[in-house]
């Protein structure tokens, strides 16, 4: 039996680098793709590196050959011009989904963001948290692109039966940086647990779930991700004493915080 092979786009980015070691398993090969060459394989590391653009359908179809699942992380991770957001985040995601379909990859995990629903008022969070499938309320062109990512995933599942899981990722970093992050932080180790759950869940169909740790001040629901087998172990509260206080103003009132007031289309 050939080893399980997973394609990771945006593998040279921050989350891609975090996942490289955390998704390592016996019998599993990671195919690491980025527009910038990912680091070469270390001794004993079962990885393949590919340099390609996610907007190149031929290159992406080739990269999707013989893979069991695709983890799509590539694209702009902050606000950018309308043209750049459409090209990299919207057309790039459509290209990845189309390539997965053509190559026969049966599962795609799409990196969405809290900014797809950034204009949800914090006050709307119920005791269980804002649901993972809350309707889109993007706070920026970047947030719009993540809402579009989710819609494209739904389309390709409904049309073609591909399993698609969209992860509304919070603040994924080694530690939370400010008070807001205490509610939406995703630790690197929990990121590994979340993506592993998405890879392992049997026949998940289409899902939109939150990607956060088990934070004491959590504003969003973990129920949907837990249904896939995700069991977070970390809590941002352990860093609470050292974070920066929230800035005054309306950005405190919405889930997207400062993204709700940044100029549209201005690279951040």
C-alpha cells in the first residue's frame, strides 16, 4: 500500500511551517507547495517540495496527483488590494478545488478566518459561543475572500461530492499578543490536533468550524470542531498577564476588531 500523501499549499508560511512537524506520521508523505521554495527535506523526513503558484491550474493539478487530501493555506493572510485578494485568495482557492477534483483528491481542508464573520458583534456570543457556521459578515476584502472560500468549498462539495472542511482560524501563533487574542487564540499544538482531526474524520461532507484553542475567554463554539474529533488542550489564559490591553474604540465591539476600521484594500 502506498503511503498516505497530503498536499499542503502555502507550506512556507507561518501555519504551514507549524504543521510540517505536527502532521508527521509513519507512512505519511507531505507534499509541500509554495510560491517560495519550502525548506528541503531533513534526514529521515518524508516530504516532497514543490514550487508553484496556486493560480496555475496545470501546476496545481499535477501537484494534486496521487494525494489523499489537500490542506489549502496559501494566499494573502492580511488585507490587500482588491485585485490581489481576488487573484490569490478567490481565484487561487477555486483553482485548488478544481485541481483536486481533476486529480481525484477526495478531501480539501480550506483555511478560512475569523474575519469572514468579523462584523458579528461580540455581544452576540451566546454561552456556547458564536456557532461555527454563523452566516458571513466579512470585515474587509480579506474577510470577503474567506467568505468566498467557504462558498466555493460548499459548491464543490454539493456539485462533486468532495469532502470540504473550512476552518475559521483565529489568532494562530506561539502565544496571544493582545487581550483580544485571549478569546480566539489557536496554539500551534492545537492547530496540529485540529488539522489531524479534519484529516481523520470519516466522511465529513461539508463543514465550517472554528479553529481556536480551549480558551477560558472563548467567544466562539468548539462544538462543530469537536464533532470532527478535535480535542484542544491549550488555553490562552496562561498568557493573560503578559498581553497588550485592547485599544479603546469600536474595534472592541466586533469579532474582527481592528479589521473593521482599517481602510479597505490597503495592504496591511
